[in-house]
């Protein structure tokens, strides 16, 4: 009988060298004493290893999620600085075709809805490799990207996207404003969760936004995370997890009104919020705002008890994946992964999965190929390896892109390979 205990049980000694960098709610400052979910010790989810790194010390940090008893912000303790996490980053947005389509559709919609044109100024915070701003440039709209990862910002600039390598906050916003820049459209896709100092960040948005400008922010929706047990959405790079009710409080505290919200399918279910200045904004409050508020209240997101039952469900998700992989190995089946996303690293480390259960994974990004997943040390290869080794099961780690991936790997059906989606429990797709 194979025994696979989760990493939570086996890495306890690593915690002694870790010093917590933050305590107290990062929005309201209240003491954090209510645990939403404890995923044990885990390495930074985007800290991919080279072969020579495998014999050295690999830092691991507590991945423990709290919920604030006062404002209900779900959040991690801060164990590592943003500079160390994002200074040299391995994630490049342009390697996902579906994400590029999402970005292009967004650009068209914003141009039409808000009259964005050559006279406008569009700024994206955490602009990555220019995946989104390129579509504004194609339409003749002046843009600026602000991207903290210098290696990623360099790629954006090489593609003709004006980009500053900097962390965004009030100081950066005031510098840009002194230079004469105010944003008619201020964008942040999947950045709000990455911000350790929420108040400074939202103050910066307030400062940089033109009087009648619009902010749009996209981030994974906490209600979807809970409903579908998306535990792999949690990793150290994501400091906070938002309901609409809580994010509305945060923006309101800094003089910004959320006037509309859209539910979008990206990242397993996200919100796109629309914000404006309290005083000078001109857009009426959408009925979608009131409707989502009511749904979240009904689902328990305005009451502490609604948050505290989640951990037991997460443990069931972990156990079912471990049981599936052990059963496959005992039956002589070969399992490999597809993708090397941060979310996959959270899941594999939480479950204590190693190469004896998942031989290897593949990824389209050459920045990850030839490296190893953090913690689990599963090797990463180019996608063509699947056609060489012909595995029985392909575990889709970026399950939010499962349709795109299954289409890419349709050739694997020729030898009877089956696809496995791990969340909320293993689902086999033939």
C-alpha cells in the first residue's frame, strides 16, 4: 500500500527559519485570529527550480489563510516581500490563447462603452508582457504599462509597449501625475490579489484616475472559490481573496464607488469591477451591483460563520485526488501533468504529490521548460513529450483552461489517453 501524506505533515522543521513580515488585517488592521484554510508549508508557487537547485535548501513558508472578523477580507500572512516574489517572474500572459482572446474582447468592449480613443490615456497596472495593451496600441490609443517584474517589463518594451518597471502605489501614482499623466481608463487584471498593502494601492488608483475616468479590476471571485473548492487558487503570491462586499468596502474607504460589476469565466470565475470617483464620477449604479450584493449576503459572505466551514471541504478535495493517483499507480497506469501554473504547485504540494505519482508535466512556456516544479520537484518538459511517452492520464493543472488544453492535446486520444480535471474532485474526460 502506497502512503502519501500531504506536505503539511512532513515539512514542519522548515517553519523555524521563517519570520512573518505582516500581522493584522491588511485593510482594517484588526487582529487575525480566524483561520479560513491551512494548506501547511509550501514553497513560492512561481519559484521554479533548475537541476542544480534540487540538492540545495528550498525555502517553504506557511500557507495559512485567515478571514478578518471585522471586514471579512480573506488573506494570507505575509512571509516574503513582493520584491522577492515578483522581481524576476516566470509568468508570461501571452502564452495562453484564451487569455489573449479575453484581453482583445475586453479592449473592444471598453473602447465602445467608454469612448476610449487616440485622445485617451490608458494605464494598466501589472501589465505583464503587454498581452492586453497591445490591442489598445493597435487601435491608436496611447498606453502605459506598469510592471514590477523587470524581466517581464523588458519583454513588453521589446514589443513596443511603453512600460515602467515599478511597483504601483500612491508614490508611483503621484510621480506619474506630476509628469502630467492621469488615466481615463485604469486597468488591473489579476493584480489586486497580489498587493500586500491594499490601502496604498487603492490610494494610488484614486490619485492617478482622471476626474471622469474609470477603473476596471479583475480578480478571482471568492464566492466561486468557495462554491467549487478552488483551493489551488491560494498561493503566496495571492495575498488577498475578495468577495464583492469586501472589495466594495475597500474602494469606498478611498473615495471610489463601484458602479458596475461583471462575472467573467476566467481563472475559474472572476469579477470585473468598475469604479469611479465618488464626487466626479458620472455613471449610475448598475442593478448588477445590488443583485450580487444580495447573492453574496444570502451565501453567507456577510457573516463569519459562512467562512469557517470551508477547510473540511478542502481536505476532502485533497484526499480524493491522492486516492485517484494512488489507484492509477497501483493499476500500472502512467500519469503526467499538463501545465506548470502556480495553482498547480499549490495543489500538488498540499497533496504531497511527487514524481512517483505524476511523472512529469509539460508547459508551452520556454521559461519553464527544463526546470522543476517547486516543492514536488516534478520535471517540466515541452508538450511534445506527451506524444513520445503516451501516458494513460493527463492531469490538467490549469483546469480553468481545460477546453483549450484538451483541444491542443486531442491527438492523445489516438492511444486512449484520458484527461483528468482535479478540482473540485478528479473528473475524467475521455
